[in-house]
């Protein structure tokens, strides 16, 4: 297929899309995607030949790509497994094509792994053929391109809204149009036209369009500016202000509402009639480390009414905590989210900005208690203990089966006895509950009992809450910290 496309016997754009879909499907099953890498693993008895065949195919693909997208890849051999790797700028170029061609359903990617392709996308937007229709409306062609693939949309300046449309009998082409729009920052749902067979379309109006990336908004503003006289000064000014307001939005984020409730509490909410948009925001929050029900709620759209993702005060505070104490990937994701919410709060006014800032600062400060030289008297089971915490720290780790664990290490002296304690937090049991576990040390039962009491005293001194002590049949003693500790 690629060879035919190079000879002009097959559509070049379609060839790139088909190749990209095949390659992303392979990467989803047997590969990885990182900030600076796209890797495909090839194994089995014919692994070497298959790897070389894929390498040759990638070189053929290069012949179809513009110079700025041409890429280099290498094959590595590791214990019978062959890796096809693209690094750095080569990976970024490959991800730009894959972002356009990754398989989708209803406008959303079929694999969360593909979400990382979006980070490397650099869509180009241009305007062409601005004109007046027979009905008297202003119309224009808007072309969005990425990875050597382009789609032309129709834009109309109606009486009450700017409207973007794309219509086709080829559903795959409409899905591609939706994907390119999403890369430009606009979420649009693919729909089938009622009463007509195999006619698919996308329609997005001002409220969705204003959330697009800067280049996209500038292209729409160019259409409005060019036709001010035909549109009318008042209407043109209103639309341009809406597009300008979109400039305060952070690239890649939909428009969250940040404001105050009637009772003065902070409201952080994203609303949409598009189910896929709600699902994407839910997934994004979960990827950051927030939990539905604890940190946010979700209501899916029904009966034409908008659904929403509503973030609790505790959710914003926990996000702020994760921006400091989370894993490297979490810190990167959450820091952008926290910055974006502050940006939206500032736009909403001084009082909203102050409230959001207080919650975020409080969240970041959690767990920042200085442990060195911390001393306190506490009572455990009616017995008083003197606790002096010398040092401490925490780190994320992986347990069996790749389970994410948080290990908290505390060096403390209790009633003159010095020891380093380790509490491991994870999710356990059928209910996937968050718990922290530690095991008492000691050769004799008396030693273990005393050690368990000392650790319980340390936990109560730091948290104000006493953990539970479980004595097992085999003599082992476990100290359990539930989610409220």
C-alpha cells in the first residue's frame, strides 16, 4: 500500500492514516509510549524478520511524509525480543501522525495509551475562501492539518452563533475530522443524520469553539474581523470578545466553571451535553489520582440535558497535595490542572481567586509537617508515652502485580527506644480500600507487643488518631491505619 502510494497508485493521505491505525494498534498491544519514546516490541520465532519488515515499512512511510515529519528509528535486540524505538524528536514526529490516526469510537481513543500522542500534536489552522452565501450568511473554509493529513470544515456566521460543520457519507472521515478538532482543543461529537442513510456530521458552535487552542481561535477571529461590515459591529464585537476570553484558557483543557455557591463555597465544575467529553474529564481526574465519590462526582448527560463533573473542595485540596507529593507523572498532570483552576478563578474575580488559592495552599501544606525535633506526649490504651520524631520521608513504590504503594518511613524515639518504622499504604481487599499496614518487630511476644504500642504512639502523635492493633494467630502483630488516618 505504501509503495503504491509512493508511485501515485493509491491515495497518499489514506495510506498514512491506514498505516498509523495499524501501528498504534500494534503499540497498544506490544509497546510503550513515553514523553520521549515510542517503542514496539516484536517477539517469537520470526521476531527478527518481522522487526526488519516493520523497519523497512517505516522507511517507506518516510517517503510519504513532509520533510519536517520525516523520522529515524532503530531496532534493538534483547534476549530474543526485538524493539523498534523512536526517541526524542523522532518520537515526537511519529506521535504527531499517530495522534491523527489512532483508532477511535465515538470520537474517543480506544486505548488510554494513545492520550499521550496528543501531547506531541501541533495542528496547523488556516482560513480560505471567505464568502457570502445566497442566504446572506458569511461562510468560510477552515483547514486543520497535522501529520501530513488535512480536513476542510465549513464555518458559518449565523445570527446568534459561529457554527462549524463537517458532513460526509464516510464515517471514518468524520471521525478523523472530530479527532483533528480535538487536537485543536475543541470537543465535538460525531452524529448520524436522521432520516438519511450513511450521512454523518459534526456541528460545533461558539461555546465549544471558544475553548479551542490559540491558533484555532485566531483563525475564527480572522473570519469575523474580515467580515465585520457584513456581520454587524455589535455582533462581531461580542464574538471577538468570546474568542479573546478563550485566550485565558490553558491549552488542551475544556472550559471549567470556577465560582462561588450561594453559601460562599468554591464551585469547580465542567458541564457538557457530550457524553464523551464527560468521560474524558472523569478519566483525566482519575489519571491524576483523584477518586470518584471522594474527590469528585459525575453525572452523565440524559435527555438532551447537560451532564457534569463536579470537583469537591477536598478534591481540589488533594490535587494540590498530589502536585507536590505525587509520583513524577502525577505531579506533571496535576500541576497543570491546579494552575488552570487558578487561572479560571482569577478570571472569575478576586473573591473566587482568594478562595481557590486558600484551598490549594492548604492542600499543598498537608503532610509538610517538619518531623525533625518533633516531640509530644500521647496516651495509648491508658498508658502514656513520650514520642520524639527524629526524621521521616515517603516514596512511591510498586508491589506485587504492579500495585502502587506509598511507603512512609519514620525514625522516632519512644520512651527512650529508637527505631525506624515503615508504614506501607495501598489498596487492599475486595472493596479496594485504602489502608496503611505495619508489622511490629521483636523476637518474643513481649517485644512485639511493646513495639506495636510504640508505633501506635508515633502514629497518634503525628495524626491525632489511634490506629488499630491486630494480633494474629501466628503471633504476628499488625498495625492498621485506615483511610481517615
